[in-house]
């Protein structure tokens, strides 16, 4: 168990652990086409992030690493194919973080929020630009803001 999750219900813990998968679907689908390389990169990101020395999120990303691949497959099979409908469902799921983040240690919540935004940006970067590096489409730029999640501490 992640020590910062001790006061959370199992459902709240699951919402937090599943958040990177929802962020991936939101950003990868911003251009109406979820590319396989975006999904592959999203499954690798937690591995890198869990190994960051002295990161307050290491245990979190170890937990995410264990489920993200299967969660992405489930989401792809269950979520609406229509872009607008899919985004509504995903955004509503991510909005649930607004009631959970305030229950966490403030430093952990702030780092998690920043990390989810950076996760979104990294997923967006993998599919654009020259050789798939650096370009973020206008649609992706809008999605990586993760406006549906309130910054902790505000």
C-alpha cells in the first residue's frame, strides 16, 4: 500500500492509480486517433517515474506500472468510440480527483498533480513533430492542461 493512501477508500485509491490511464486516453485521443505508440509510451512512463530517486511518487508509479497496460486495454474496449462522448466520460472520471486530492498530504497531492500534467505532455509529444519528437497538436495542447482537475492547495 502507498503510505499516502492510508486514509482513502479502496475506490479512491483505484481512481488515483487509474488516473494516468485516463490521462493517456484523453490526450492520445485528442486528435481523434489513438496511436499505438502513444499507448506504448504511456505504459513505459510509469517504469521511468518509479525509478526516480527520492521521488515522493515512486511507490505510486510502481502501483501504476502494474495496472496501466491492462487498464488501457479495458478502457479502449469499454469507452465510447465517439471522440466527444469518450472525452466526457474520461473528463468526468478525472474530475473525481478533485474530491480526493485534498485528502492527501499536500506535498504528495501537489507532486501528483504536476506529474499527471507532465505525463499528459509526454504522451502528447510522442506522436508529433519530426520523427515523432516535440510537436504537440493544438487539440493535444488543450487536453494536456487537464482543466478538469483543480490544482491542489488552491
